[in-house]
C-alpha cells in the first residue's frame, strides 16, 4: 500500500485535459490563501493494478485535495478497505489475486458501507449489473475523463452525507465542496488546507458528535502523530477565523457542529 500526497502531472493518454493547473492546489498548512477549484478533503482508497492509471488517478485525487491510499491488487485492496475507515473507494474490477467483484462482495458481507465507484474496461450491461448487485454505488467504464471520476466521487460523498447539493451550510457559514470556498454571511474566509479538511468533515456531519479519533482517521494518513494536539490547534484557528459559535466541544467525546441558535 502506498499513501499519496505527492506531486505529479496528469499524463495518462486517455485524459484529454491536464487536470493539474497552476492555482488549483491547496496550500500547505503554513500557507494561507483562498481555497478554490478544490473538493472536500476526505480519505479515499484507489485499487487499480495498472501502475500508470493508478498513479494518474491518485495524482488527480490528491491534487483535488483528497488524502489517498492506493493498492495494486485485490488482496491488498480488500485488506485496506476492510481495516481502514475510508470515505469512498475507487475500485477496478479486473484485479490480480482477487477480482474487484469478489473484493466488493467481501466488504459488503463484513458490513463495510463506504461508497464504491467501480472502474472497468468492460462495457457490457451484464458486467454493470454484476457490479451493482455486488454493492457498487456507481460505475465508470474505461476510457474515461478524470473529471468525470472526480465529479462522481463528489456526488457519492454528498449522497452518503445526505446532501443533494455541493454547498454545505451551517448557520451563516457556507462551504462549497465543488469550488472549495468557505464564507461567512457571504464574506470569503481564507483557510489553510488542514483547516479546510477539518471544517469540511464537520460540516458533512452537522448535528453529530465527531470524535478526535474519527477526525484523525479520516483526514490524515497512517503516519500522522495521533497523540499530538494538532486537531485542537486547528479547531481553535477555525473558530477564530469564522468568528461564529458553531463548533462546540463535547467534553470527553469530541466536537459538535450546530447552527448558532441551536448551540446557545
């Protein structure tokens, strides 16, 4: 398994547009600027045996702001999907060691409910039916445009969180998962990538207590220092920037995002 946050360009010959463009990437945690043209940052898994396609998918998703782990065969993909809390999975059907359909069926038997987008070179209707019956949430046939994969991932994540639109709101705070913009009462707020990750996750789970452990598991890779106070630091920064009382600390449990009228 490899975790990717690195740099790279979209050189896959089937992708007719270069996805990575100047200004489309998130800053690092020490660089402040308005986040634009980026998606909600959550943790994804890419399972694809073709090295080039795996790399291009990982690069596009990483450049879009997601934290991405990747696997190159069915056994490794099955293990990761069964043991890590991914928010969504991009899964190829034609995998070595364990085919994608078997991987997906095993996940569903084990009550793994993360949304899964299947990729395959097969374009027969029977293969699509087999994928959906195994538990797939969406389907893309090769060749495809990376922009379509990204759009479908956004849609899957919105539906999973119960949101039909790309813009999430909590009181006067708005977060657009398509453009990556955050605003309070229409006024844009500058955030670092890590601050945006945390706020986006909380806004996807408005009204539910989210533990610090859950935030760490979904927003960072396996090398993140889970004993650090980074989450608390970012929450403090977000509160200061928003200047709206929507993030409540539930002592001993985590954080709760509620509109100001409900929080008071």
